[in-house]
C-alpha cells in the first residue's frame, strides 16, 4: 500500500524533546514493514542533536502509516507463522530467536523455578512457547494490540490469557516482563518503560531484545521501527526510565541487543545523555551509502536475479529492483517451497547455477556463509562495508 506524499516539518525527538537532524539520502531508498512487505511511505530518518538517538521523525503521517501497516500485519507469513530461524554463518547451526533468548535467560537471569511472565508484543506466541519448554512451571500472559492470534497464543501450555487492553488494566504483578522486538515500535520509550515498573514484583526483571543499529544495515528501512538502538542508547533509555542494568549483550542473537534490568528502587538519578550515541547518525549514514551500493550492484547486473534470504533485506531488494528478481534462496526449511511476494523460495540445491544470486547481508557474513556451504549456486559477494573494512 502506498502512502500519499506530502511534506512535513521535523517534530522534536520523541525520547528527549531535542531538535532532529534529517539523514540525507534516506528518502531515495524505499522502505519495508517489519512483517516483510514493501512500503512506499514518506517517513524521514533523523537523529537527535542532544541525545543522539537515530529515529523516525514521528510526524502525524508516521502514525497514519503505521496504523495502515498494523491493519493487515501477518507475522512470519513466509513460513505460515513459523518463526524465522537464525543461522550461524560459519557453522550453519540454527535456532529460532525465541529459543536463543530463552536459553540466554536460563544462563543469565537466574530465574526461579516458577513465576509469572508478561510478554509484551507476543505476536503469535513464538516466545511464550519457547520459554515454556525451558521453564515449564511458569505461568504466562501475552499482550498484543488485537486478538487475531488469541486462539493460538492461549493454546500454549502455561499461558493464562492474551491481554489486548491497556497494560495499566492488568491486576497481576510479574516476575519477568519480556519485550522481544517490541520497544523499537513504541514512541516515547522512556515513558513507556517507566510505567512498567508498577507491573513488576519487588524482585521482578525486565528483558528487552531489539535490533542493533551498528550491526544491521536494514533496520533503518523498516517504517514501523521508530527508534534504532545502539548499545549506549538502549542502556541510557532503560536507566532513564528508572531501571538498573544487569546485563547487556550483542551476542545472544546475531545483529541484535539483549538487555536485562531490574527496577531501581533508590532515588532516581537521570543519567547524562549518551555522548557516544552521537556516532549513531554516522553509522546510519554509512548504512545508507552501503545500501545504495548494494542496489546499484543489482541494477548493474544484466538479466534475471535471485536473492539470498526471504526476510527484511531480501524484501527490500526485490521491491527496489522492480521485476528483475525471479526467486528467493533460503536455508530455512520452514520457508523452502513456499512463495513470498509471489516469487518461489528455493533451496540452495535447487537454485539455477547460471543465474546470479545477490546476498543482501554484510560482506563479512556473506563470505563466511559461502565458505561454509560450498554451493554451486552463483552467489555474488555484496559490497564492502567501509566501516567493517576499517576495523
């Protein structure tokens, strides 16, 4: 669906109220939704001159576009709702994001044998199911914007209910609140997290999983992601909301940040603005330059193309190349044999060897994958990320 194009001024930063600086070149790239659908909107990418947060400019148009996106939202449609697998580029070992996170919590959160969990933005219940398998004696409540997945969520063992009202309407107090790929969707995240403290027990924990701005070039293209977190920005937001950091990791799930915190019951001290977050705009602009190079690479290749993967990056590239792409290639068995955007999803073994296959992923990851699989498929190296080259 296309949004009507109109011009609008930049609003203030939705984290601290500071002045925003627009990121040049972003409007030429095209955008996508977090459920992997092409989107032609007018959202602007900007960064705050005070706190440094890279964000979407939350003008009224953004709220209108996001409302349209959520009306027809379909989670993991490429695999009929089965959660996407994450692959280790070097070994090929794979697991769902939810399984990675549940295992990480077992190792780092020191959770009791039983308790009550709230999963905010639970989708179709993927995380609830993974958590229950490792913590079978816990009870759980899912929270979502609507009840389209109620039957599926409430059929999960241990789930008491799916809550679709205001979170403040909940009467329970929780031993663990989980937000897996939810906080990046929520305007004014400091205010939102601050309100969650009243839902926690005195020893309750908060877990947050978000994309890592510095590791993932494609996150900035997602229209309904309104904040793009780096490690320092995420920590600042959580501490500004009145939480005490326990752990912050960039290794639980590839290209994502995992944070564990508890409510800070001492006198609240507002932390200083995260000065290192000023570098986040520079990283976002590097991503834009790399995405432009990747798109040019595809345009310069004559004839038909395939795309490696079938998620966010692949969706964006298919849309941008306007008819040149004829198929996707994926390692995820849940997706192979299905269609996405009307195009078949093939295995590497079934990929035509004479057709170039673009790899819309970081070059270091692409090279590791190629070394591992040793496929006869015609996999094309992506452009060099100049930030990676300097490291």
